[in-house]
C-alpha cells in the first residue's frame, strides 16, 4: 500500500482580479479521510489520479473513481471522503476571479453535474502540477500560476461553438475579459473591446450585466486598479509609472479613479501596504 502524503501550497494573498490561484496541491489520502461538511469561499477542482472516493453535495451522493474530476462551487455545503479500501489520490487547484464563472460555463460542469471525466485527464493532471511547480509569494509567481491555471481550465472547455443564447453571452464575455487581460496596459476603450468581440457597445454592456453583474467599463476599471495595487508594492515604480503601466495616460485622472475605488490615494495605499508588510 502506498504511503499517504499531502503536498499543498496556499497563496497568502491574491492580487489577480480576473483569475487567481488560491491553493494547489496533491494528496494521497488515508482510508476514509474526509473534508467537511463545510463550504469554500472559492472554486475548487479535484482530479482523481487513482483510487476512489465520494462527494456529497446538494443532497446527492456522487461515487468518484480514478479519471474523474469534481468541481466545488463557492458557498456550497459539501463533504468528500476517501474510500475505505481503495483511498483516492488526487491533485487539486482552488481559484477565484471574474473570469472563473464564464470559463466554467464553457465546460460540462454544472451545479447539477459537478463530476465530469476530462477527455485527457493526464494532460489536466500535469497542468495542475505545473501550477504547483510555479508556486511562490511574489507577484511574478502569481502571474505564472495564473497563466498555468488558464491553460489547465482550457483543457476542460467544450470544443464546439456556443449554440444557445446563454452560451453565446458567456462566450462574448470570455472573449472580452481575455482581451482586457492582455491589453489593459494600453489605452483601450469599450468600443475597442466591443469591436474585438464582434458586437456593438450596447450588446457588450447587456451580456456583461447578465453574466458578471457589472458593466464593461466597471470591469475594465476594476481590473486596472487591481493591477495598480499590486504594482504599488514595487517601491522602484513611481505613481505616474504605475498609472501608465495599467493604461492610464493621465496621472491625475488615475489618482482620482483610484481614490474613488479604494477610498485612499495611490500614495496612501502604498504607505499602508508597506506598513502592513513590516508587521
């Protein structure tokens, strides 16, 4: 019998607004090893490498075996435990962010079907292990982990084109937030985003409100401010340099938007972050 083990890494803080890793790891469980009943405050996907176990969620019991993956939704009461005679070994990744929901809507996972069998489970397992290998507490580590997370989740996405209106809306939003993630440092406008997605501004506004509950402008601003908060932790960068790095060409306007969002100025945020780090 293999020796039980657990290798895990919990991120001390998440600076990624669109998608960020909360925890990642691998575990060979002891017989009947159990988590729960309880709730998570983020999404969590386990992929079972070997053995068996059970997930209890929403009043239903799901037997799970090697090759299966199961999704845990935020704020959902769950329990899962290893088999008594053939305890499972699994890898997992926990994550959150505004990209999480639209990406997961492009997979076969649903609240009614939290257990799926990836077509290439081995590739998905290796992708999660790459997230673990990229672990670290710096902003650079967070970026690398998030990049590997995007790659891992892409392996679960459906290959066919969206057909239903709901799927189409999610597809538009996913394309838009991906564009923002790659171009937020440039002076892009909502018109630029809508043009890239292939719909007009009003349609883009509608799908954002429907899928994410916010407008494209507020999402873009929030994304930029979250990136600015991370960069303000770099003492070598001036506030003006931070503003320019996240797509604001006017430093005064950046400070005004930052204060409106965060309640303090960029300089005050930098001082408070420095003081917190010194404690």
